C-alpha cells in the first residue's frame, strides 16, 4: 500500500511528465536512460534533427502539429502560428493555470487515443520519453513523423528544447528570441535577490513526505525564487521520499509547497516540529500547475515564490 501511495504521489509531483501516458495498459511510465537526454540542435546547414530516441526527422515547416508533450505545448505557442497547432494535451488546454492561452485549440485526452491523433491528420507529433515505445511505434506505423523532445526536467532542458524544436520547425529565429527572453527573465530573477533564504520543497501524501530537488524543475523554482535548497545541499536528488530523521536533521525554516497543502504540513505529526511550522517559520503555497510544470512555467512559479519570500514585485 505504501509503495502504491508513493508511486501515485510521484506521478502527481511530475504532473506533465507522466500524466499523459499512465493510462496505457501494460506500459510503465519511466523513460529509459537512452531516451532521457535532450536532443541537440543541429548545425545551420542540417536537413534533419535527431530526437531523444535516436530517430532522425526532416527539418520542415510543419503545418499540422499535434503535441502530446506538455512542455512542447507551451513552446509551440511561442514558435509557430496557432493555426499550425492541430492539437495539444488536455492537461495544458483544460487544467493548467495557462489553459486560457489555448482557448480554441483542440486537445487529446489520453495516450490511448491513437485514432484521435491520426484523425487530426498531423504532419508531426511531438512526444516525450514517458511515451511507451509500442505507442510511439504505432504512431509511426500510421505514417506519422514522431519527435521525442527528451527529458522534461526543468528550465535548462526547456531552453535547449526550444532551440531543437525551433530547428525542427524551421523557426530558428523565433527560437533564439524565445531563449533570449528566457535568459533575460531568469537573469532578472537572479539579480533581484541578494541573500537566498534556506528552505526546501515538500509535499505530503498520507504518511509519505516527498520532495523535489536537484535535477528537477522544483530545484529551478527554488533557485530562481531566491531559496537555498537545503535538500540539494544535503545530497538529495530528484524526488526523495524522506525518512523522519532526515527531515528533522534538515529542519527547514521555509517550506515551498502546493496550494492547499500548508495545513496538512502543519497538522502532520512530524512536520509540525519543523522550524517552518514554528512562530518564525514560513510555508509558501504555489499553484501546483506552475510549481510542477517542468517547462516554461518554471519562470512564473519562481517569480511567485520570490514575491512571497522576498517581497519582490
């Protein structure tokens, strides 16, 4: 039971990583190592781009793009005209705080909708390493060009994916402008904080206390939000499932968590003993659709954390 609970919680923490593919019968959600890396943008004179699965896709001005990748959803809005977006994930179109930006764009509800994807008559399908290989193979057998953008692990990966996608779609200039904007916004967030506050990200699911730290988008949100990640400093990586003594040793004076979780943390038998729950501590709640967004949402999530922690505008 505990294992099931932890696994479910990790999926919630990942949000856009695996939510789209967990419903495929018999398929695991973890990407294999060989398809986790982010592809590299090719040289200017290249005619194709190699995706995270090692498949070469021709560079072209694709006109009917279906995205079943939440990071790609947001990137497409920045890189191409809306009429070139045939469909996006239902998560970004219906659940994410930025769903309003996708108004009128069709969406695909889950990973079993191969027929719906094909019905959009796409000339390109964008996926991620959490898509099971049999599913991707079925898409390709249907005659579709399928491109895996690789790891969805935070703003560094997203920055690189913008350049890769810009090259693939023959929109390099737009991609370079987007990356320049990302760099400006991150630079402004960095410059706004003189002294980061020690803290960490925590989430409570039943008896389990989970984190998000080095190697994930949560680490990016903390860094650019002006928070010194105590979990990373202690050597934790990815999404740790903390033991009581580990949390008591870290004793963070600040906890960043999702909207609605502060009460659960304060009422938790163990967490209530942490400095963050004391008279001089703080718990900052952020919209989970931003906090868990491994793509462009990192910037706004960090901005909200910085505003709450440092009073920055």
